[in-house]
């Protein structure tokens, strides 16, 4: 049955089957592994194997552990945690969960560390996070922080408007609209506040 668990994880990037019509044997087996671990009867090697699959050891459906499992699955698929608030993954409202983590004041150091490991930018608003990543990808492909405001992204992201987005960041900077993290991220790219419309793309 472990092979079935591994196959489920390979497809879904998490180990939280919830469809009894399709996954009843696996759900029963997972519940058994939880019970054995709780009784101290599950072999350490099996615990390690299941941890590698993102095993959710808590039965509490609202546990932080479960939300993190879906966040990890999202990051495995996309490479980030800039999750739209209304996004769901296999029926789980992972976007709403991620929003709660950004707003939460009581996360433990361990929880912070686990989210940082998935995406160091997870505390940023999703739209800003995604746009910043698009900008860094644009720069990595040879783009510039300076140039016409209406310039477009490269062929891999032609709908991105780096000049327009940077102009918006200039406006935010002038009114103190950035967090310290946002300012540091932009500053690390170079002289982003000196956009010149007259320079070539």
C-alpha cells in the first residue's frame, strides 16, 4: 500500500486523499499508519518514508499541518506561494489558508521556517510576489530596469509590462507604500528608481 501512497503523492504532490469512492483503501491505510505512530508501533523507517511524502499525522482537518501540506503541494507545482486567495487544490482552499498565514501574528518559529523553505517571499501579497518574480525572470533573460514605460516582457512572458510595473513601484516608494522587504528586494536588483523612457529596450 505504500506504493499506492507514493503514486498518489507523485500525482497530487500531497498525501491527503479525500475521495472515498476512489481512495478508500489508501485512506484506511493512512489512518492505520497514524494510529500505529500514535501508539509508538510504527517503524522509524516507515515514518521517514511517509514524512518524505508529506504525511499529515494529525487527524484534525483544520490543523496547520494540513494547510502546510497543500501549500507545499502548490509550491511543488508552481515554485512559489503567491497563491490567489480564491485558489483551491484538490478541493482544499489553499489560497484562503495562505492568506491567513500572511495575516497571522502567532506563527511559531518552526512554522515560519517551514513556509520560508517553500518560498522566502511568502509574506508578500500574492500579486506583488508574482509580479516581482516576473520582473526577475525578465531581467534574467536580458531585460533592463530602465527603458520605455510601455516596453513588453520577453517572448516567455510577452504580456508582462516591466516598465509599467516599475513605474507603479516608483509611485509607491514616493508615498511610503512599500514594506521593508519589498524595498530591499527591489534595491537588490539595481537602480530601479531611475527608469528612463528614452533608453532602449
